[in-house]
């Protein structure tokens, strides 16, 4: 599926709008990617970002749409940059990620449900989530139907892997 079609087709009126990563100014990405409360639970986060690295990272995220038919998207809530989320291919599965500024954490469930409603149109049946061990609260994932399937190593870091099917 094309990124532009997905963004136009699935955007709706809850104040949520979805965008290509490259549509967000590099400075706004830098603010998110260096926010201490955001990166606290991101063991793969690199706080040494510069503008060129962020631009390349954003381009790589947008490229996933061409390579996989799905990928992550930048998120705006009521016009304000809120973070990013969506499906990324990890080990042949669609892994869901959601990274928001703290002031939008209360919107996470609403955003998650929006993406999960869209997954069928993207051809995604099974979805996984990787959480670092620092994320102690997992009952919400279980209430959503996710089950813990394993602890895995990803880029040298340990994560708890959860999965939900169709």
C-alpha cells in the first residue's frame, strides 16, 4: 500500500493526523528523540543525534513503506507534533511501536486502536510488540489481547516480546 493513500484513507476526525516522517521538521524530531522521559524506556536510543543523522533516520522510516507495504508514521494531534507510531517489519513480523511526547501518553490507547483497525487494509494479521524490561506495566497489553511469547535479544538488548493474532 502506498504511504500517501494510507495517510489520506485512514486519517479521521479524532484530532489525529498521520504523516510521512519527512514531513516533520528535523528540530521537532530532535526534541522528541532527546526527551529524557521518552528515551528512558528506549534502550536502543542514541542521544548523540545531529540533524544529518535524524534526516537519514526519518528517510529510512519512510522507505519502509516502499519495501514492506507498511511502516511507521509521524503523528500529529490537533495539529501538534505528538510523536510516531505504526508497524515496522522485525524478523518477518509486523512489530508495533508507539513513541509519544509525555503530554500525549494518555492518547496512546486511542492511537493504538486506530492503527489496529488499519492493519487488515495493510495485509497485517499478526502483530508483535517489543518492550524493554524497564516497562513493568504490561497488563494493558494483555487486556488488548497480547500474550507474552518470549524474551528476545534485539540489537544486543533484551526485550519482552508480546504477540496478538488476527
